[in-house]
C-alpha cells in the first residue's frame, strides 16, 4: 500500500482555501487538513511579536497532531514573518505564500505595480526586500488594506458586502501619473490569500482593467515538485477542516469546490 501523503494548509481564516483549491487540483490523491486560526483572526491587525508567539507554537502542535508530509502557510501576513522560525524549529518541509512581486514586475508593461495586502504584510521587511531585489525598475505602490480580508470572509459566509466597501479598499491601488501621456497601474499583486475569494467583484469594481496576480497556481506547482508523483487513489482521499475557535463549519456546499468536490469532515 503506498503511503498516503497528508498536506496541512494553514491560514488565519478562509483565505487559504484559494491556495488549497489549486493544490488539490495538482494533488487530488493527498489527504488534506485545512486549519483556520480564526480564534486569532485577523493577523493583519496584530503586532509582529504577537504573530510569531501565536503561529510558531500552534503550527508545532498541528504538526504533532496530524503528522503532515508538508505544511503550506497559506497566509502572506504569517509567511512573511514566521517561515524562517518554522523552518528552524520543525523538520517537515514548508511552503509559504509571499507577495508575487517578481513575476508582477516582470510582466508589467506600464512599469506601475501595486501590492495589495494586509497592513501587516506591506510593513514587513520581507516585503520591502522583495521590492528592493525584484522591482526591476518598476514603481511599486504598497497598499495596506484594513478590512478587505474581513469583507472576503463575510462574503464567503453569505453576508451582504457592499460594492462601495470593496471599492474603497482597492482604490489606492489605481495610480495614474499626471501629464500629457498618462501612465497608470496595470498590475495588482493579490498579497493576501483572502482577496481571490472576491475576484469577480475586484474585476468589476476596478476603475480600469489590470492584471490581478494570484500566486496560488505557483504555490501548487511548488508543492507538487516537493512531494513528487501522486501516491494513491483520488477517490479515496479525504479532507478535514479545523477552526481553532472550535466552531464547526456550516458552509458545506460552499466549501466543496475548494476541496476538489469533497465534503470536509
Ligand atoms: N489570509 C491572510 C494573508 O494572506 C490575511 C488575513 C489576516 O489578516 O489574518 O495575509
């Protein structure tokens, strides 16, 4: 019997589902444990010390409980801070989610790129270093959103989220240089895994069309490379969903597509 691989996907809430969805496509045979640290959501409002003190031991407990073959930190706010700590503490391989500044700057034609993330992510030294190393001459605008992750959670939970609320959060991404020949932002990095949950509305509410860069497919390819070939029958693979608050998920139908058609236990 081949060993069934377990992949643990960690986020602060439901945003990591946008990463999970892509990983399940490339590895439908794996067993998935999705963990939402909703008891401490949103990480974007916490200090760096608080995030490290919360996430590092919690991920350690999850590794001890579920013995995953690989852990995906499907959260930019955590990855840009705790990945190095996690790799130093635990032996399991980690894949993080960090702002896709390099590919965005490589593909921007107007050389104007915005990075939309939580207030925590845009402040990180990790993010500043990505800009220093990979901006490739582009003008990069950092936009720290206070509420977009919470709005995405609310929308997925069936709440009524107004267009004006989303439009106000994304507006600073759209930069236009004054002058006779205006140059404007053509690429926006989605540097929070919650934001692709609102993809249709982001496209609809954008003042002009831009390329929205979602790193989830690249993360899924990295996971597949690290884990190697498929190791079991996708029809027999299962999935679990855990909230650190202890609540049970009540979203079965909405969640099924993210888990590749499975109903998570
Ligand atoms: N999903 C998280 C991220 O990618 C952010 C949400 C939060 O602030 O907790 O950054």
